[in-house]
C-alpha cells in the first residue's frame, strides 16, 4: 500500500518535471486555501487515538535492515499547537523476535511509552517520574510540525515556497536548525503526504515520509483515517485513526526537574585506571593505558558524548582518548560516535556494522551541523571480526562478539582479564537491588552467561552500560544458577 503510494507520487512528480511544474506566485494564497479546507488556524489543540503496526526505529538486528516490526495496540497524541507541546502515549509489542529496543522479548510483555515535548524540552514519563530525553527533541519537534495541520501552520510562518506539480501544490520550507519539510497538498486543500528531513546523531540528515489518507470529517475537524510513516527508509508506523477530538482543554507544562536538566557524568573508579561513567540512561567505561585512553561506549547524542569526553580529559588530562569502542550499532549506543570521531578518536566497531557505519558517517548533518560536520574529518573505523585484543603490557582489553544473541548482529562485549571486569550492553541490565530473578530467565541473560562460559572467563564484576556495577553472581542468580 505504502509502495503504491510512493510509485504514484513519483509518477506525478515525473509528470511535473516533464512539463507542468510551475512556481506559484502567491504561496500564502495556497496555504490560506489549505488552512481553510482543513481548519488549521481554528485548531489550537488536538487529540487523536489510533492503533496499528510499526517498527522500532534505530534498533535493527542487522545494520541497514528494516526496523524490527512491532504491533501498536494503542496510540494517542495530545497536541497543543500554540505552545509547541505534544504528548504521545503508546503500547508497543514485538512482532518479530530479533532486534533491540526497550521492549520486552517476544511473547514476554509490552512496553508503555509516554513521550512528551514542549518548546525546547523533551522528556518521558515513567509512571509519575519525568525523565529528560534530549536525544528525542529533534524527532518530537519534527513529529509535531509534520502533522497535517501542524505542517500548514509551520509552512505559514517559515517562508514556504510553493510549486504546482501534477495537480498538487508542493509546499517546501525549513524550520532552521530543526527539520526540512515538503508537503503535497491536493486540489481539495488536504495534505496527502509530507516528505521531511530530520537530524539524527547517527545517520545525519535522515529522510522521513508520512502519508495521510482516508480523510474524513470528524465532527467538525478534517483528519485522515490512515497515517503511514517511514523513517530512514523503513516503516515506523502504519496507524488506523479511531478517534479525533478538536480543541480539547490541554495543559502540558514542562516538569520542574526537566527545566533544570543538564548532562552529568558520575565517574566511579572501579580499580585504578578504570572508571565507570554513570549519571544518565546509558553508561560508559574509561580504561587507561600507558600513553592513551580507551572509551567503551559513546552513547546517545553529541550532548552526552561531549560530557563524557570532557570527564575523560578531566580525569586523565595528559592522555588522549585514542579508541572508542562501540558495543553495537543501535542508535542509542552509537549516538555519540560522530562526536568522538570529530576529536580524532578511532572508532572500534564490529565488522558486520562497518560498511553501514562508513555509509552513515559520510552522510552530512546539514540541518544543524554537528561536531563531525564542523571538523571536516572522516571517521577512522577499526573493525572487529569475532575478537580483538588491545594491550600495551600495562593493560589488556579483550573485545569479543556475543554469539547467538537475538539483540543484534556484531554485538560486542569487553573483558579486562587482569581485573576480571566484564563490560556489556543490553545483554544484562541489573534490576533494582533485591528484585527477584525473572521467571522464566531472560533469553539475553542466558545467552550472555553461555558466551562468558564458552570463553572460560571468570568475571568478578559486571560494568553494564545500563544500570549499576554489580557482582557477576547477580547475573548467575538472574539465570537461575
Ligand atoms: Zn541495543
């Protein structure tokens, strides 16, 4: 269905190129007509509910593969256009066994997400606790202003250009520093599709396509019944709209802890020359060698990466971070690699992910140029194919694939044999102290134990890239040993 829509629009575009594309002299007139048809200016707030299917963006099992398929049994958005605020609640369930994301493994439960944005702040609600989500800010601003009514409002204030093409009005504009958008508007004034580009910490300028179809009147407001969105080339949503409410009373203030948020790195010395960097949702580990440093994981986005690299410089000012090890290609774990590369560090990545990383790091981040873009550097990638040892006599770090995991291909862990420290991401995240072990055991935990045992390692402690440092016996307990 999505493909057919793509083809027909491409055909229309081709027709346009062939002879009937014309620049429209009065863009505001086109926008006013669309505004009138959709009632955009009259719409101050909106709530809609939907359900359908989707994909877990940035969490492919294989780099470059489609996002893992999910079912979305419930989905709702509350939008306050005047205050640039949006809340999106969804329930997400895996529809295929492999790939990453914070969803429970297939057949073991659902994930509930409550994602918020207002102005320049993005956060998630975990129950009643707000958690800052700065990495999500660009995406949420983009999602708010590429809604059918939002894109018309945004076009009207962003100096849009309009051309006529194959019977459609094609409206293009840029929200400086945030996103670019092109909306395709039918003769009836309704938005049929938005093609947009949003900055991403891993993939740079990233294409998004959103198709709105089955428009109808929902008690005074026009809204589509079907929304299909792809991001980075693969589906993220195919939703059937079930409820639309125009101008509900909404109050979505930024919670006080979010207003005060700043990235912080809590460095904890594990043994001399090895530090565990906590203080956020994703950890890093700093390892000191004789004349350089290795950083294990540069996650999330440039803001986190800069804080982590600054802490490394503060702790060991006379040694450069020469290597940055990436546990796996999932966007949350790879989001600070571009920043690390901008400082001249060599990125240590799995061989299955290397070609894909080369491709995405060559993509510019032009909408809001990041440190890599500004540095003009090309990242240096050092591949790991199965295993690789880093040693200089004073320190040894063994990097090894976690074989047979459903989480990611080219999934890597690190082992410091002398200190008996295991560093891993996503294969085991310690629960809160004194929580009972999962029953049945988590397949990723079991797989990690099998890999450690096969290699004959005997860890003292685990330095997980989510959660806190724990004795290795916590993992053994978690798998029922
Ligand atoms: Zn992952």
